[in-house]
C-alpha cells in the first residue's frame, strides 16, 4: 500500500479526492490533507509519503516552488489542475502524470495503476527536468523552508541578508532585523539556497549578494551589508566572490 498526502488550497478538492481514493483505489492510504503549501512542506518532510497529489496553483507558493524547497525528494507526484495550458503541455512532453479537475474516476484509477508500475529513478529524473522547465515560470520572490527548534520557518529568500554559523546551528539575519536560529549547518543551508544569489565568503558566513552595500579592499577585504554589519572575505574565497559578483 502506498502512503499519500493530498495538497490543494481548496478544502472541497482534497475532501473529494480523499473520498475517491478510499472508494476506488484501495492501494492508496491517505495520510493527511494539506490546504496550504506551508503545511504541506512540513507534513511531507515529517510523514515521508510515497506519493503526493499536488495542486499546481496555490496562493503564496505554487507547486513547483514547493517542490524546489523539498529537493531532493523521495516521493512520486501526481499533479492536479483545473487547466494550466503551459503546465499541461509540459506534462505531456515529459510524460508526467497529471489529473484535470474535476477529477474523473477512470483517470484517477489509471494514474494510480501507472504509479504502481513506475520506475522511480527514471520518474524522478523526469521530475528534475520538469522543474527546470518551470524555473522561469516560478515567482521571483522565492521562499525557503528551514527547520527551527520548535518546528519550521518559511522565509522569503530576498529578505535574508546573511547567514552566520555557530557550531551545528545557524543564525539567519533578516532585513527586518530579526534573527532566526536554524537547526541546520551553514553547509546544509548553502545547499538549500543553490541557484540563489548567495555566496560563502567565509567559513562562518553566507551572504546575499543583493544585500551587499560595498566591498572594501583593505587587508583581505570585507563587505558592508545592508544591516550595517562588516563581513570578512576569506582570501581563498575572494576570486570566486569577485567573479560571481561581476555577473549580477
């Protein structure tokens, strides 16, 4: 039996899909319904489902932004959509499973049958390709989900000024002046922010290139950030920093 999580901002949609799966697809066990992407990220991370039925368009974060946060993911995805022309075309080109809403019984049964016979490695490779196709369709104002001591916090990437490491914890310094303690190492956060305008300028500091106010060449060189802090640039990281910064 495969464990599933249903994600849709409309409660009626997850309720109906839950009923359909229980009625027509006995091989699927529904773990929970999530009606916000933030709740979905938390539940998927903690419950580790085999498959996620995922609505494409949700307020605050679309399906592809959410999947980007969850990478690398170890679950299958069946997308649901009322109709998104770009999405449906991309799904067909990549042979990715999707269901048009309102979901028909026959379509749902077929999607689940295909799921049971999927080559998971090949399937996830196709998902990576699909995420790449949708990269330009994602919102500029991306979000990242990071674990804290009491749960999880969701941050707008452009609001992160810098990240400072302290042992096995990290402190995320925001433009608002707030500091958030994250239960991840700096290296893990750096990996989560891959593809975003961040650079590891020092063993203990990751900075948002968009929040650099100035670069001072004195000594080994240091940065003045938008929160008025000064961050040293390690000598061995200076060339990489200058090359990356010149491309902005």
